[in-house]
C-alpha cells in the first residue's frame, strides 16, 4: 500500500510515504487505492481510500494540507489543514500537520530539515522541473525557517522513468542536455526527471548520502503504480506525504 522511504526511518519524529495503487476500495479503472480528488471515481470511495492511507501512515486525515496542482513553481506555507488551489509544493513546521502532493507520473519529492524541524512535499512534473520547483521550495524553506542543505534529507519518489519518458524536441529542448538522450531508432527524446530533481537538491547543498532515489517507474511497474501516460489519462492518483509527530 505504501512505499516508506528508508532515508527518513532514522528519525522517530518523521512519518513519510508514497502510496501505491494496491490495497484500496476503488474499482477499475481506478483499481484500487485511488487517492485523487479530481478523478471520476466515487467520492465516498476516494474518502475511504484517503482515510486508509493516512491511518497507515500514522496521520490524521483531517489534519492535512494539500492543493490543486497547476504544474507551476508556487509554494504554499501551511500552518493549518487546508485544500488550497494553485500550489505545487507545500512546506510546514507545524507538528501533526501532514503535507502531501498528488502524482501519477510526475515526480514527488519529500524533504525534511532535521535541524529546523520543517518538511516539504513537492510535485514536479516536467514543467515544474524546468521551472526549478525543488530549488524554489528549498529557497522558501531557507527564507521561512533558516533551512540549509547540510541539514536536509530528501526522497525522490516513484515517477515516470528515464526509459519511459518519451518526449518531442519542444519539451526536450527546455532541459539541460545532461538529462536528455536522443533515441535514433525511435527519433524521440527521453528525459530523466529524477536526475534533474536530484541535481536541484544537490545544488542547494544536500549531500548525496542524504538523498534517496526510488528505483521504480510508474510505467514499467504499472501493476503497482498509477500511470497517467500508460493508462491514457483514465486512472487513479497516488499521494506522497510527510509530516512531523510529537
């Protein structure tokens, strides 16, 4: 039901995870742990799934901050539970308040500043990656909480992989060339979202040893994860969430 990042297990006050597609109540095509509020699944079923997920995570489903995402780089500073609109990253330093993002191919990034006791959840699709949303999030954490890279631990979660993210030149041209390869046979470009977001974490000063990268792919491992691309838009959504307890 949940992938729990190893990187955060050393901290007793942190609960974090990314949901998988299994273990819930939804029927096909949203089978089965669909957590996406914007999908055409039954609202009552989604509510049951979300309650199940947050209880498994050790969180209160009523004490969550999330947002309708727009593939931009705006950051929400959350001090209380809410459903906002227009933000693709959420930060907080409030114990008990969990922040989360919705994904189904886009890259989820979870961050913990163990010195200042602050967390972030980031939704980074290709547009957000190009817009450096991870960099903006870390800069905002620095502004609000005094966060520095050496104090942070981060998880880059399951998303569409380098092998599966096939794009045209109009998208590929917006990325640094080191994150792009051209397939001569397919005459298509492939973009490495995980590595680009990882580089943004490192550029802020987070040591590589304090960054965990999920090895799984939403397309290749579609039996375990929802993929908007693989399932042609008719599918469920996963959540990646993090919060402080105690």
